[in-house]
């Protein structure tokens, strides 16, 4: 092999490697992670919502959201997650998209339905949106994970997400926590993530 041809081959190889490094992996999700303080739950069955730092069940510690080219997925980690008798745990999510669409998701679990049931709805009129959603409750690790196809919200370029949790008992007060705020202030869903672009 001539010296000129060898140099050309090396240059082509280096150029190819550089191009491979420069191209992002299309399957890699764009993510958003937020850590929430422990002990920042509030009682929402009375007004003005008093802090309830002694409450552990339903206290969100960490939120992680993925936005891939095909799906949106959210994972919440709790200090404790347990649908005790005569109570429900509800996780609530809101999505605002690059197309200006607003969608909400509520997932509720209880002692007789530990894997929960959920639905998606439109902000504008509260009407339910048909969307197949995956959900999983891990009571050992205190984690809730759910996800759905981007087609449920028209394949947006980016989404902004808000998440909260609420424990509601028949014979006890109702407590809530916002995944992105220390305390609740005016609204549980006052805060949204930055734009999470499609991976």
C-alpha cells in the first residue's frame, strides 16, 4: 500500500469516527430530574393548607421524566408508598406541549387495587382521552412509574411536566405533596418542569 493511500485511509477512518461521535444516539431520551425535600407534605383537607412534616406516606423525594422519540415516561420515588386500609394514594400529572395542548393524568391505587387504575383527560373540558398507559407500583422500593405513547399528545417537540401525590382516607385527613415545590402554596400544580425536548 502506498504512503499516500495509507494516509488517505487513516484520514477517512478518523473522519468516520469523528462523525460517529458527533451524531447523538436517536434512542437516547431527553430527561428531567428533580429532587424534592423530605417532610414537605401539607394537609389539604383544611384551609389554609398547614404543613405536615410528620407525614411520610406519599411524600415525593425524586421525580424523573423521559421524553424519547416514541414515549413519555415519569418515575416518582417516595419516602413511603403504602395504600393502607380505608385510604387511597393518587398520583397526578399534567403535561403542557409545544402545540399548546394541556393533558392531565390521574392514577389511583388502594388496598383492593394495588397496581392502580388511571386515565388521561383534556384541560380544556375535562373530557377523557383514549390512551393506553403503562403503570407500575413498586411498594418495596416506594416507586411509581407510568408512561404512554407520544401520539396520545400529538407527538410534541417538547413537553413540560408537573407531578404531585395525594393520600386520601375515609377516616383521616388528606395530605398532598408537589414533586417540584417545597410546600404547596396556592396550587399543587403551580410549577412545571423546563421544556423536555424529544430524545
